[in-house]
C-alpha cells in the first residue's frame, strides 16, 4: 500500500504566524486611555453632586425642624411675658375686694386687662383660684364658674412657676374662646395683694410662631447652606488634587499592564515562531521523507512498509496537533485577518470533532486590537472547556456590544454543571466561585484578566441542559483597581 503524502498547503501554518518585515515588533495591545480630563471631570462632578445632595438634606432638615423650634421659642417668650405681666400688673390689682367679687373694685382690673387685650398681643385672660373657680375672665359667661384643674395647673398655686403650650382650646373652660387658630396657653402662679395664691392664665396668638418659623427658616437655612458651601469650596482643590493623583495612578497602571501584555504577546510570538521554524518544519520534512523511504524498500518488505505507513499517520497527526498548539500559543492575526474569521477557525476545529458550532460576532468588536484579542481569548477558553468537559453536540457563540461593554456568551447542550449549581463570582464550585480543579485553571486566569480590565466571567446552568459562559468587559479597557 503506498504511503500517502501529507498535504502541501501551508494555510494552517501561515495562519498561525503571519510573516512580518524584519525589525518590526508585534502588535502592541491597544488599550484605549480616556483623557485624564475626563477622569478629573467625573470626580469633580461626583463631588459637586454629593455636595448638592448634602446641601439639600441640610435645607430640608432645617425646614422640618424650624416649626417645632419656633414653637418652643414662642412658648418660652410667651411664658416670660406672662410671668412679668402677672407679677407686675395683675398681682397689685387683686386685693380683698376683688377676691370677694366686688364689681367696683374689679373695675380698674377689668379696664387694664381689656386695654392690654385691645392691641391684640393677648387673645384671652383668666384669673383662677385654688378651688378651680374663675375669679375673672374676659368672657363674662365663664367668670364665677368652677372647673376641674389639671394637675400641672394645680401645682402652680403658691409658687411663681409657669407652664405653657400651644393649645387647641378644647377644654371645658374654653367653650367661649374657640377660634380658627391655635393659641399659646400660659399658666403663671402668683399671689394676690393679700398673699392669696392664684393662677393667671393668658392666651397668646400664634402669629408670633409663624413669624419665628419664617425667620428661622431663612436665617438657619442660609447660615447652614452658606457654611457647607464654603466648606465644599475649601475642599474642592483637595478633591481636584486627589482626582489627579488617582488619574495618574490609573494611567501608570494602564501603561504597566499594556507593557506586560505586550511583552507576553511578544514572547508567545517568539515561541510560536521558533516552534514553526524549528520542530514543525522538521516534522513536516520527516513526513515528506517517509514516502521516499517506503519507495526504496523491497517489494516483499510488507511489514516494514506497514510500519512506515503507521509512522507516517502518527507524524501527520503530530503535525496537526503542533499546529493547533501554535494557534493556542499565538492566535490568528487579528489585526489583519479580523476577529470573526479567527473565531470561525476555532469553531471549525470543534466541528472537525463532531460538534455543531454557530458563531455570531459583532463587527464592532474587531477594533481596537485589545478588544479583539480579549474577545478571542474568551471564546478560545470557552470552546476549549466545552471540548474537554461538556460532551456537547451543539454550541452557540455570540459576541456583541451592549451599552459600551463587550458581552461574550458561549452556550452548549452538554452535561451541565449539576442541578441548581451556578459557577460565578458568587456561586459554588472552587474557592473563588469558578469550577475547581487543574482543568479549569484557564478559566480563573481568564477571570483575573477580565477583572483587571473591569469585567468578569460567570458560568451557569443553561435552560434545558448544558452550560452558559458569560463574560463581560468594558470596551474602554481601563485597568480596574479591584
């Protein structure tokens, strides 16, 4: 049986290592670097937005707190005025005759009290005895009647203390004093001219509260906002300085990462070139030499001829394996050949092993070169895991652009990961969430690379059986600090 001559086409080999002019360097990883002004601008915008949010919270808090604060201040002021009025004006006019209800003796007290109420500063007034009887009131129908005193009012008799609050005028003695607005109700303990303990009650309008609320709102709000605004302006230079430092650090990290990946690319190309020019050429030459050796054997040397044919088959298989290895070490020329043809070559390798592979690649992922290289690496690692572990018959590869990010998905109908299992950065499996074992080292290396560029990779169960590998990374391959 004649020994078959290995194919002489060089498409596989040239696809692995495209020729380059002497002295040229391999393509550098194209890592887009957004302008530093954008980083600084974004940082300043975030700082200003947070400052505005804080200013808004301070303003809202001041507005909410102004009403109860103004109420307390108004009650305190009304209480102070009531104490002064009760002790300096009312007390000297309440003598024995007034206490007995003498009309003539009460005339001076009534005239003074109504004069005081005429200016509108006090809405209503009463004088109470310890028994709960109203000695005098601006409402005649209440004067002389007896009511049950509240505990806090009863304790004021015999003292100079006072108590006040905003009252809705819902007490029995207020039946003739109902109004459309709330009033500040103040009780003051004092003694009559003859030492009899009494209580003076005054109702002050709440107009003062509304005025105080308005004053506090403007004064405190402007004061707080002004102070915070000055603080924000004082911190703005510091924020700018920190933003510039962070931007310089990111730029340095990008440069270092780009150099490291470029050096790795260079070493892979050199290794691929050495293998291609050395051992691959030797094996191919051996494949060409075997038919000549077989032809030189005597016709009756059938055993030797069969052995040479077996060796020739093994050599051809070895050449194919080495060429696939070269493709792994240094992929197809993405810069000149394009991303989709390179991925189709990976898919064709799977098809030769009986797996149906469907490929859909967004043309926008072909540029810049760094995006194409990373997309190719994701697909290559995913298909390699499918071939080793999935035992799948159908594979679907999609690579698209979604909201300024590259999204690569590889779906298969293989054996899957097990019921209810999800292998991701937060799932089960290995310590880091990806499938464990040496066979999945490439996935973890891929994940580390993607996270460096601000992306991530997850592996989960596919609906209907199989697995889904989903990888994402920003089109602007800015080095992440994670």
